């Protein structure tokens, strides 16, 4: 992985600079919540009648999920043709995988008319491949916490400085709730580059069922994405969209946040896996995998105190598993450590147990853990979590 932009800029020039032929762009960074923010933005735009391009990462089940062209996930044939064209134009020059993927997104989006383009940062911000775009209509920064320390820095201040790198002069930036030290870095960088700030708690506020800013108040329905943390992401999306100046009626904000979908973000499963459990049990899936995600999930688990909650956890080798699990364990009736056979970069079960402080029991697979869950009387919730790679395998198994 190489966080620099010269290679991609050279390739894009050979492609005719498709990044300069996009509809208005909203560029989204953050540690947790940026994908959900993109989902809310897409849903709001589509509720307003817009054709919306969306580029996100990673995918969960199919690689094509990363590219939504004017509302539709790209087909195999179209994507294969785009990648082949880019490889031919690149002519064997050094290039990273994510740079090729990003070039493919710009190539696909430039070829299809649309009204809005939502770009999710892959990693960091300043040196991310998506940051080659001309000034967007707005930028957005979701919750920042510790992750990718080996690439972005080992403090929140350093990580925040990297995320702030997507800010551009005279381009409004919508910022959600942040730790104080992160907020200070973001505000200082915005002032340095001349980016107008739209900050939660200052320019806008949100609470369940209401968003407010200088333009007035919006009544909101229940969100399409579960979890109390999603109100912040919905607020960032609304604030960013309003900051663009694009013609979005108030009704589209309410309709959009209610319709938003984003797999493996507190998603209730109702397929083959759920069918293996008693009928009054609920099976949930979340791809959160870092300490910030663990803290957000813990708020949901606190609201699930009406019934036992069993955690089934599969972690990524490169992540802070202990930091992720620490806020969750006090709310769990049991904790089970698993590693699915096809789960990329899966942390061994013994290490998952160690990350739990010895509390987790060995699955060692999902099927084993589901069989061993204690069957008592009354309804139960089961939450599978810890890795987006695990989430992808679970979605395949539940289909």
C-alpha cells in the first residue's frame, strides 16, 4: 500500500481525466460511519429524483458492490471492460490495486450521466486515491477513531490530520460528532485551507426524529439503518447535502434517511442462518471492527437489555480486537470466538479468546457456535460481529 497520488494522476491523464467529468461530488472520509453516510447521501439524492453514482469500499460479497452507476450496481461485463481498458492504457506501469479500482470508478462514472457522485475515501484522506478529484461540491467527515495506525499514525491527532486532507478551499465540510482533540485538528485545518465548516453542535444538530440548522428544522422518521450512532451519520449526510446547494426538497431528506440500506451495519438476518435458531430469536450482523465501532455497538447493546445477547466474534488479524471487544463484553450473556474457513485475514480463535480477556468460548466456527448457544425460555438476540471480511462470509451463508 502506497499513499501517494502521482501514479494515479498519470494514469488518469492517459484516460482523458475522467475525474474532471463527474457530476457534483460529495467526498466522504472518517474511520467509522463513512459508508453509512454514503448510503444516506445516496438515498436522499435518489429520493429527490437524482441519478447518483457511488464508489465505496470494501465489498462484502461481490466486487461489483463498490461501483453503483446512476443507481445500479455495475454489471460484470461493463466492469470487466473498464478494467481491461485501464490495464491496456496503463501499459504495465507501476500501479496499486486501489488506484486501478478508483480509476475504474471515474471511468465508469464519466461515461454515464448523473446528478450526484458520492465518493467514499478508501484509507485516510490526504493521500487516498479518491483525493485526486477537482474541488467537490462538499466534503464530509464521519467519526474518527483509532484504526490503520501503521499507515495513518498512532494518535488521534495524526489520524485526524490525514482525514482532514480531503478539505478544499471554499468547499464546505460537514463534520459529525468527534473527540475534542479530533475536532480541534479538523477545525484548524479547515481554517488553514479556507474550507467553510458545518459542524455538529454548532451549525447543525440532530436528535432522534429531528434535524436543525440555520435553514430550519426537519422532522425525520425512523432511520433505515439501525443503531443510535446512525443519527450522527444521517445528520452528516443531511448537512453535507444542504451545503452543496443542490435542489433537494425537505421531503427527500425524510424519505431518504428512512430508505437507506447498507449491508452488515446492524443488519437483521432472516435467511438460512436465522432459520436454524428458535423462531422468537433474532440474528444480527455488524461489520464493525475497531474500538470506535465497539463503542458505537455498545450503545445498541445497552438498549437490548430486555433479553439475553450472545456475541459471536470473528476478528481481523491486523485490528485491535481487545479495544473492539472491551465495551461490548459487559453487555453480553455469552461471547463466542470463531474463524470461518474462507474469512480473509482471520485472527485465530485462540487470539480472539485472548483479546476477550479469556471470556470468549471457542466456536470455533459459526455453525459450531450457533449449535452451542444456550437454549432457555424466552426470546434471545445473537450478534455476529468483528470483521467486514467475516460479514461477507456470513451474508453468503445466509442467502
